[in-house]
C-alpha cells in the first residue's frame, strides 16, 4: 500500500468495514459472534465499494464467513 498521510486517512482509497456495528458481548471463549445486522447488511455494504483490490480479514468470524 502506498500513499501519504492525507490520502490514507482523509482520502477515498481505504475503507474499514466491520463485521457488525455493535459489540455483541463476551462469551465463555471470547467475544460472541456477530449478530443479525451482519447477516442482513454486510454483503450489501461491501457491494457498494467499487474496485476492492485487497481485503484483510481479522478475526475468526470474518475469516470463516469469507
């Protein structure tokens, strides 16, 4: 990835899309899985992003759902 501070933080080249928009809480073995929002809207939000060249998945749920 190349670019200066202004382009990266204020530009339109990078998008951070969470798996869900709220914290579902903590379970026995870590965080609970993403809720209904993710299942209903996540793919629609990602479809609005043109020209995705690189996707970095972080976390068990993000990796297992892609």
